[in-house]
């Protein structure tokens, strides 16, 4: 069975949010910060660390 990555991320994110209950501002900061970091000049330096 092939599951699209976006569907798996939504499922894991929803379960994680329901189980851990972080504040919404923290979720927003992490999402916006990750988006900005991925498009920055530091992205090539971080990429090998995440693999």
C-alpha cells in the first residue's frame, strides 16, 4: 500500500498534537521557522544532518 507523504505527515502531526498538546503558538513558530530555515542559505548545511 502506497501512502502519500503529505497524508502520513498530517496523520502523524494530528496524533502528536492530540497526545502531547503543545501550545498553538509553539506549533506556529516551529512551522514558520522550519519553512524560513529551509529556504535560507543554511539549508545546504542542515540537509546532511537530517539524513
